[in-house]
C-alpha cells in the first residue's frame, strides 16, 4: 500500500514540472490533485486502518499459530491417546469377543446341563410319584395289617383270658384231684398195699382193687372186706359231689367157661362192675347218674405176660374218679 502512494505522488510532481498546460487544465489538474490528495488522505487513512487491521491480523495470525501449535500438540497427544485408546479398545473388543464366546459356550453347556437336569428332575418326579403311590399302597396295606393285628390282638387277649380262666379251672381241678386222692388215701389207709392201690394220672384218680380183695374166682358177688372198702369209697364220693365215677371190670385172658348168665370174660367184667355200682348206691346218697359201669374184659391188661403173676394183676376192678368239667365245658361252649 505504501509503494502505491509514493508512485502517485511522483507522477503528480512530474506532471506539474514538465507540462505546460492551460489554466483550465491547471484547474482541472488542481481539482484532480485536490481529489487525489483527498483520495491520498483517504488512502492514508485506509492505509493506516489497513496497517492497524494488518497488525491485528498478524497478531491474530500469531495467536492462531500459537493456537495451531497448541492444537497440533493437543492433536498429537490426542492422537497418541486415541491410538492408545484404540489399542485398548481393540484389546477390550478382543477380550469381549473371547468372553462372549465363552459365555455362548457356557450358555450352551448350561442349556445342555439344564436340559439334563430337567430330564433328571422329571424322572425324579416320576419316581417320586411312583414311590408315593407305592408308599400309599404300603400305608393302606399297613393300615389293613394293623387293623387285622388289632383284631388278632383283641382275639388273642380274649383267648389269653380264656386260657387263664381254663388254667384256673384246671388248676382247681388238679387241686380237687389231689385233695380227692388224699381223702381216698386217708379213707382207705388200711387197704393200701393189701390188694388196693391209689394212683393219680391224666387229671384222674384211679382206685385199683385186685380180684382177691373183691371177688372169689369167677364170682360177681363182692366179698365182705371188699364191701367195707367200697363203702369207704362211697363215703368220700358222697362228700364230693363234683366227681364222676367210672367202674371198670377187668379179667385175665383165660377163657371163661359158660356158667349161668356169665358166658365169657365180657359178661364177668361187666357184672362185677355192676355189682360194685349197686353197693355204692345202696350204702350212700351218691347220685346214680354220676356212676358208670363198664366191662373191659381181658383187653386192657396191666401185664400182657402169660404168667400166673401177670394174670393175677390183670384180674382187677378200677374205680376211676374224674372231677366234673362242667365249669370248663361252660367256658368252652361260651367261646
């Protein structure tokens, strides 16, 4: 801008020194000069303004350059940071992909495990339901068995009570039998060992009398000493009304020769038993319903030997005393 102003001034001076112009031209020139000076002044002003703006612009440029340098530095730093962040991002992205892959594989494994567990759970539930059904069935069976056991227990208790009652009755019967044997032994004390024995077996008392004590050979009439023994027996029976009496006649195996009403050993054994029954009923108040006369003939020997001593033992009459079992029978019938 300064070079342009200088050039204009030089041209104007040159034109004033070397040109010969008329007045009009001079005025024109003066006018032009004045205009030029105005323009010059304007240009100076403009130049100054331009210088000021240029200065400001240069300052702005300098500031901008500084800013650019700062920005370049910042850009470099940002670039480094960016590259670092990009590297970290890439690594993170890689790690993320690896984690995602692991997650997917884990998810697939979990799905498989979940499916397996679900299948096992369903199977377990089915087994549990089956076990519950079995348990319910067992419970029903157990309840039925318990009911049956309760019934059996109640029945067993009843039976135990009956057994206890029967045992009590049998005990009383045995006690009565023992007492009866003692009474007979006391009553027949003088006859024991003299053709008379008293034994106890199977809950019964047996008074066994040899033929020599009661009868003559082949006779059905009781001898005096035999009558005395039978009367003593009758007195014991009279005092013990709860005793049943069986009179059994026994013979040896020697055939009986027919004589009157006695045709054989059967007749002899029965008639002897009947004779004893008659003596007992005649000499006591014993109820005849309690008495039974029977003959066994030769068929229940004490000793089966074919000797005189054996045959002597077999010729006997047995009075079998049995405590009545009415009380026991009532218990049995009630059940």
